[in-house]
C-alpha cells in the first residue's frame, strides 16, 4: 500500500496574509521603495531588540552584506560553529578571511561557548554565533569574550525568530544579527532576510550598499560599489502579516515537538535537544533528533526507511570544517570536531512545517516509532 508522504515543511499562509499581499498589489507599492518595507523593518527589528532593520533578498545575503560592510578581509579570523549552514562560511571565504571553527555542545547542539576563548588570537575580528534549530545559544560567555578582546559579535538568528535568552529576545546582543524569511522559518516571505542592529552608522552603511550606493546629493555618481539587494513591498506586506502570528507559531512548533517526544522520547538511544536550558526555551524550529549508532545505525539509514513509509526528512548540517569547498581554499586548516561529525552522522529532522496538521505530525511520529521499535529490539 502506498502511504501518503508527509512533507518536512509546508508553510502556513492564511487569508489575512493573502489580503495583505493583495492590498499592496492593488496600491501599486511593490518595489523596494515601498513604505511597507520600512514598516516591516521597524516592526521586525524592534521585536528583536534592535532599533534598525535592513531587509534583503534572503538570509544568506544578510550575512554576505554584513561581512562585506564590516570589512572582514584577508588575515582576519572569524570564530563560528562548524555545525551550521554554508551561508555562515561562504562570504568569510570569499572575502579571504580565515574561519576558525568551534565544536558543538553534545546536549544543545549549539556552539560550545566555553571553547571560544581559547581560539581568540590577535587576528580575531568577529564571533558569529548561530541559535541552532530554535534553541538560543549561551550568550553571556560570548558577550564577555567579545567585549574583553574588542571583537564584533554577530548572531545568526535565522532559526530563532521571537525567541529569548534569559528573557531578552535574541537579535540585539551583539553588533548585529541576521535573519532569514525562507519558507520554513517562523516568519516567511517566501524568500527574504534582514540584518538588525542598534548601531546607527552600520545601519546607514548597510542601506547604502544594499541600494547600489546611490548618493543623496548626486544619485548616479558612485564612489563605492554596492549591490541591488532590495526587498520588495509585496514581501514586506506578507512579512508584516506573518509577524502578527509569530508568538502563536512559536507555540505551534513546540506543540509539534511535544508530539514527537511523546511518541519517541522513551525509546532507548533516541535523543532530542532539551526543551529548556538554564537560559532559554527551545521552540524546536526543526523537530530534530539523534539516534544511537549501535542500536539503529546511521541517520542516513533511518532516513531512507522513513522515506519508504512516506515520512520526509532532512539530514543535519554537514560540518563546515569538512566542506569540500573549504578544504580547497588556501585558508583550510585540518581540525577534529567530533560533536559536529556525530551530529551529521546520527541526526535528522522530521516533518514540522507550520502548515502541517497535528494529525499529520502524529502519523509521522507513529510511523517513525514503528521503525525504531522494530530495529531497537
Ligand atoms: C535559513 C538559514 C540561513 C539562510 O537563509 P536563506 O534565506 O535560506 O538564505 C542562514 N543561517 C541559518 C542559521 C539558517 O537557518
């Protein structure tokens, strides 16, 4: 019997989202100059503890533009987690800077903040921290190291819209933070991204480089080279409408994860990241889990078995310190980061899109449980 496949992600688009987009389409304010863009920037950035927001076409460009404007360059070192998306690494390499990777904590999967200090050198310029899979990272030790050594602290908050560290919403702890509005993020505009900051000078530089370095006095004379990284009014209208439901969406992710944990948590060798730490609550932006190799083999094997019973999955991030594109680069350094390696080998995530019905999630959890029980005994 063919089982209907439950997708990893299905975005939730409501009638009010459609009305919001229709409204700007009717008004005709659709370009990057639409007042809707500034409204979205203000609303989103203030919610994330920042005075300023600069919306861009996606979360990768948010990182690219930020690193460029901060003039990260050859000889500079950037400390970042190995367990992260390629977007965190690509511009560091393109700019000729040297990435310095830090391993993850086995429990939270976030960058181990206690290992950061030992990697600081005279060349260190920035720390990029990622709030991984919906659990805010431990910020205090990073803020301390950054201020002690005068480093720029950047939060990649693409996976932590609306989440708090010690009661304070993530995004404003360092010099700047970046967000993505891809279709699986808590607030989506299809594609999209934003840089948030409290630094007014940085804000103006980001806007200037986003918009082709047009000059206020002599528009078509350019003393520096910029990009057209503008965001559209159509996307902004969708983003504003989505933002109104952010709190609700965070709760929905948690609800989904509770279902998976209910079905799977008591099985031996199956582990989820903690729902709560001393400093933050997990919203389980993805419903990720790790499986014990001796009981169940690799995550890849489980993914293929789940695929056969109609449960779509995704693997965990491939460690950045082993990316072929990095190994070819002149700044490559061999490193041994066992937790990042283990997460890739043994981790996967299950369907948890905001547009999924809870009954679909239950069905995915039931099918997963059945396979694991069969294998684990
Ligand atoms: C999604 C994501 C990005 C990239 O965002 P895009 O909009 O897909 O380019 C960057 N960092 C993290 C941590 C992400 O989850």
